[in-house]
C-alpha cells in the first residue's frame, strides 16, 4: 500500500495524539499502517515498540523489544532509540541490558539529558543513591529546566530524611514549572511530613487550583500539626478541623481508590489528648459515601454460618516485624490453641523473615501466610477467599492499606485492639479489645465499636531481651553524678502540658536533668525546642535531647536513668514494659482515655499504685519524691522487680483472648 505524503502526515499526527493520550492500541494500529508503507522506517518501528510496551501486556514484552531492536539495527547511532529501549528493559527488570543502552546513548550524545535522567532512575531503583544523584545533577547541567529531575532528587532526599534539601529542590521545580501538579503535591506532602501544616495546606490549595481532586481535599483535612504550641492551639485546630470536615461532608466527595488518592490516615488526631469517637465516625461516614466500594462484603459473610471444627481467624497488620505492634502481637499469635483455631497471617509487604526474629516467629507460627496484593480491592477479594470466621486487626489507623481494608466485611466478626489506641469510627469493626486494667468506667462511650474488656492486659508479651553488656551513662554523653530522669516516649506524644511538668521538676531539683529522645523527623525536635524556648526558657538547658537509639542501646539508656517519666494523655506501651523489666519506677498520669492509662494499667496488674498520679500536681509531687527519697525509690523498684512477671508471658492472656473469640463466634452462630 502506497500512502500519499499528506496521508502520511495526517497518520503521524493522529498517532502522536493517540499515543500522548494513552490510547496505545489505537496508536499501534496506525504505526502498523505506516510500516506497511515503509517497512524499514526506524522511527515507526521504535514508536510501535514503545506503544506495545506502554500498553502494559506482559505477554507482548518480547514483541515490543524486538521492534525497538530492529529500529536500532537500522539506525544504531541514534541515542533516543537506545534510551527508549533502555526504559522498556528497565521496566521488564532487565537492568544490566538497560544499563548498557543508557551508557551507549551517552557515548553517542553526551548532551542528551534524557540519557542521564533515565540512567539516574535506574540507579535509584538499584539502590545506588550517590550514582543516581550524580546522573540527575548531570541532567540539570545539560538542561537546567528539567523540573522532573529536581523532583526525583527531592524524592531521594525525602527518603534519606533530609526534608529541608528535599523542599529546596521541590521549590526550584515549582519556580520552573508552577503548574506541575506533581511538584506542588510533593511540596505539600513534604511540608506535611515535617509538621508545617499551614505551608502544606497552602500548596494543597495550589494543587486544587490546577486540578480538582477530592483525594487532595481529604489529605488537606487530615493535615494537622505534629507538635502543638499550647492547649489553645489544639482547641483551635480541632475547631477548624470540624468546620472543614462538615464542609467536606456537604460537598459529596468522590474517590475511586482512597489508598492512592489520599495516602494518609487520621493518625495524628489521637495525639491531641481529646475524645475522637464522634469525629472518627464522621470521617468514616464521609469516606464510605465517597467510595462505596470500600463497603465490600465477602460472599461467605452473607451466608448461614455452620459451626466449623476450628475457628478460622486471620490476623492483619503492616507491622508484623521489629515494631511495637509486632512485639505486642507475636506472643498471642504463636500461642493461641491450634486445636481450636486455624491461624492465617495477612501481610501487606514482604517480610525479612531471615533477619527479623519477630517476623519469623509470627510467620512460622501461622497455619497459612498470605501476602496481599497492592490494590485495596484486590486485597478485599484475597482475604474474602479465605472465608474467615474472625478477622483481628492489631492496629487500625497507622497504615493506610489496613485502615481502608477495615471498611469491608471480610469475616463474621471483626475486631481491633490497642496497636493504635483510638476508636476507628468504622462501622464494620465490631469490637475494640481492651482491658479492665486500663479502661475508665465510662470507657464504652469512647468507642464506635463494642468495648470488650479482658481481665488482663491485651498482650502476651515475651520477656525483654536485656543486653549482656549495658552501655554506661558516659557512653551516651551523660553525667554519672546527676539525678537523671528519662522520658523515653516519641515526642509526638509531648502534649503542651508536659512543659510545666518538666519545668517544675527541674526548678525544684537544681542538680537534676531530663533526657528525651529526638523525633523521627529532626524538624519535629526543632519545633519542640522552639516551644520550650517560649514556655520554659529557664529550664530547657537541662532537658537533654539525644538521638534515637538502636533497640539494644535504648534499653541501656533506660537502665541508665534513675526515674522514668511517662507522657500525659498518651502513655507508654512497649517502652513502659521495657522500663518495668529493668525495675525502673515510672511516674504516670492516669487520664480519662485508655491511651493515657496504659502504664497505670501495668502498675495495677502488678498491684502497685504508688506512682499513679491523678493530676499534674500529684505527678510532679511523685516525681520529686522519687528523687528526694531514695528509700521510696528503692521500695518501688523492689515492688516492680517482685511483681513484673505478671506483665510477661501471662498465660491468662491467652485464655482471655480464646474466651473472647469462642464466645463471640458462638453468639454469631446462634443469632444467624
């Protein structure tokens, strides 16, 4: 078939439009027509290969590569063809072959920024960070306007935790491409990460001005400070949050995949020290209306239940590894009766079973291990296929994937416990498993779920592994002669009320010092120091901030302290168990919500109440008494060492959980 010149021009234009619009199949047909007219045209061959590859059918990958290789045989000195083939090979995981084509492209055209840019992407994928940065910088030397390279550089610094440098490159990319949605959203996300909520919201609004996106509206709502200036600051933020939430409820949002579109949860609300039941329910209701697919019901949950030989129970978390959730759960998962229960573990990512002992213990104890697909709706089907009787979430609210899976009905009974100690607000979560030791008398009013209180703490916690050789104070840069308090909690728990506690203790005890750990993000620590410079400037020079420690060194640090200070309104969990294992007295303030009563619950389990305070004033008095009265301090230490066994490997915990699982499942059978 012979095409006229004007016909060829039109076909090329049509193909270009279709290809750029992601209509790869239609573009492919035109390229094939063009090739019937000119079979050895390298440009058509290359574009045909690209269109086939971009269509995403793995079975046609070899076909795509063959067309691109044919174009290179015809025109071997054209760098763009080498780059295009390199990109396709990289997507196929053929990294060495991709590398050779990028290198050849650079030899052919040292001024081709695409060659360096894509080589940078390859090095990043291979984990060669320095080489990746080098390639991106060479890209910018050739073409200073490559904002996509700036975004990729910022992503590297973001992954390294260097958020200020990440922001620097994002701001440069924004200046060059002020309408780049990617640059603006990344800038907002990074400001959000470091706790600059006002700047984050500003850039989310910029992004919304370019492209309407209901996921960004939700993300903007969920952007709250991480370190608060005062109680008034918290109250103001909560008031604005509720106003914005009501506005979004009226707006009737639409979301197709909340995990991708929102990519965050309402995690930080729990750190404001307030009751969140009503708020969480409103958020869940908003999300269900925005994305009805979240309310998936597994087929077996619609059917009549027949009593099984064993109750099939699934445990689902993103944190079955060396993490607080993994530590809290490994004992329960490995110890519940396999005569009564069939245990299925669902994981969201591949675990390092070889090197992570917690992951190994959990996975090896399972009757079945299931790794979920990335897509939320595929995960719904995967879990549903296991026909679970009970689905147990150790935590809901920390991980975006498990949060949105919890909206589905995937088992006859669905429950959650204190991995993230706040109610979920999600209708399909039936029970919140807590403890009589940690709940106030009004506890049931704090949850959207039915509150079930165990007679024990809700963890079969394995004994703490104490390092054989403990580090001394001097190895942490601390004085061996001063009275040393340690507040070992994550600084996101540092409610503004802790400032007066620290300051009063230090003012009363001139020789004392308080050690705290820096934040996961350095900017959080900077914000806390800035707050202290305004609220307690006379005392902050004796608050020593040290870097975060390895698990082993963290235990040594706790051992080096004389007294441990718990955080008000959101107390310790794993850290308190570690301190008690060492016999360390912990001063704790029992507040109105369970998350501020966990350490007090541990004390109650041990039959000790001397260090439980019911007001800030009493907290300070106990902290000072422990410092001034060494006999009292040793007495408390002795009580802890005598009774700490009740906190670890308490077989009553397993009995309590099994009782809950069996009784609630039998109740469902009798109802249905």
